[in-house]
C-alpha cells in the first residue's frame, strides 16, 4: 500500500498530466491566457461543482453534463474567491477539455 506522501505525489503527477492535456486543447489565445496554475485551479472548481451539484449521483451509466452551465457555475465560484477576470465563454473550453480528458482516461 502506498504511503500518503506517495499518493499525494501520484495525484500531483496526474493533475499535471491533465492540466497539460487541457492546455493543449485550448485555443491559442487561451493557452497564452491560462497558466498551468489557472488550469489547476479551474480543475479543482470543476470537480467541486460536480460533487456539490450531485450530477455524479445519477444511477445511469450515462451522465448528462451541461458544459455551459458548469462553466457559468465555475465562474461564479471563482468570483466568490475574488477571481473576477474569468469569463464563462473562456472557461467553457477548459470544462470541455477536462471532460474529454476524463472520458479518455476512464478505467
């Protein structure tokens, strides 16, 4: 069994791979605008939204996710954190790339 430090390291490595994937999927102007730290922050907010909204609680194998709604919710949460520089139209691309990554890496 892995130690807590090892699990944290593995999680950080996975997050870095996901952030790199998302960055590569973004339009060029957003690649320049969103740093790796920005993408990691948005990834965290996306996951929080999925858990808090209950979207993952469905009994079906197919989960319907409204990417525009997720992007809007993420921006609203970011505003609560003092991040007023994010636009839902831009965050949409991060949400979409995040979902693409998750779908490609389902075990």
